[in-house]
C-alpha cells in the first residue's frame, strides 16, 4: 500500500459506512494513494467492481492491477457522465475523502505547503490555467478580501487584500517567499502556522473551485446511487462539512427540506450519522491528519410511488 503517499483516514469507519456487498459496484472519487480503494477491493467478490476517480497525474502512479478496478482520470464533479461512459447508470456506494493528500502537501513543486519555497501553484489538475499566483496578481482587492474572508475565515482579510494589491504594483508575487515577505506584518505572532494555513486554504479552494465541485458531486451522487446505496464523505474543515451535512439532511445546500402535498419530505438521502464520526485516540496518535476529519454517512431513500387511482 502507498502509505508514503497518503495514510487513509478512518479506514474501518469508511468501510463500515459503505456496507459493502461482494457483488456491488462502488466508487472511490478521491483515489490518491489508493489506500481506501485497496481495502474496498478486499471486500469485493470476483463480480464486484470498483471505479476510482482522480484528476492528479501523480495519483495515476498508484493504479491497481486488478480486473475489477477501473480508473477515471477526471475530477469527481463529472461523476455521472463518466460512470455512464463506462456503462454504469447506478452504483451501490460512493466514498469521498475530501481535501489534499499527504503526498500533495509533501511535494514542494505543487505549492500546497507553507513549508517549502516554491512557485504559488496549488492546482490539483495541472491542466488548469488558474494558479494561486494568478489569483494573487490579478484578482481585485475587493475579490481578494472576500476570498480570504469566506474561504480562509481570515480575521484581517481586508487589510491583507489591500497589502497584496499594493505590493504587486511593484513586482509580481510569484513564490512562497515573495508572498511571505509581502504579508509578513499581517501574520499574528505565535500563530504563524495557523494563519498561513487559513490563507493557503482560501487560495487552494479558489484555484480548484472546491466548493462548487463538491456541490456538483453531491447532487450527482444522489442521482447515481441505487436505492439503499451508501454515500460516505469525509471532510476536513467546516466549509466542506456544512454542504455535506445540509445535503444529506435536507437534499439541498441552503434552506429547509421541501415537502410534497402529503407532507412527505422531498430529499434523496437519509442521513445515518446524527453526529459526524471522528477518529479515535489510537488513530489520532498515529496520524495527525485525522485530527480535523469528520465522516458522514447517508443512504439513498427508496422512491415512494403513490400512483394515481
């Protein structure tokens, strides 16, 4: 197993949430190092199928040589179309482990980490044109303010945006060191790591359109699941967890659940986890990345056909 690439978080809990049937069709939309995928394959019989998605070219190095395994080199926001291209309209379970893999954080050239001097990239899909450097050098001051405030929950987002907009007039902000130099006076003493993590989170979410893609994925996941099929999603911050929780509970991202004429709730999923599942003390001791992980599980609701008499 590619444990150096990424240690799978809450592996046992994910497998339990999927309630795997040996002959079922399952999807791992965040393949990465393949840790979750390998464990799913071990639970499948010879007629079972596992379809894995990952847009990161590095993840392709971990593809599994197994006739039951299919790999899709795509963003999971295109889940439904890609499943249809493979001949699958419905599946029995879908797993999503959101966020950035350990490998991406540890690869200096990708620009995801605040630990290494590198170009400000942060693209999960290397074919995309938008990088963190493009965001910092071309977005308006107002747009940067909103970005850091909403996606990074940065307290001094307004003054941070103003400083960036002024500094780039002198010279472009291209590397991590450039960026740190520009914003140095805004970084709170003693909270350097947390502050930079929030700023980097905001840039990464924007570059990869993470929240828009997440909503597309959740909507499509509900459509392609068989009745009784399971959706298992693991998130690492509240901006991801909130839409997951809302969609599983209400079938929508904002507002209250809709009801039909008879008072039946109109939502595709039934949430099975009243509270998010979190990692236990043993796993937390082994894997610090599990600290912020929240796991939620939902099941596709059977369609009630009232008919016309």
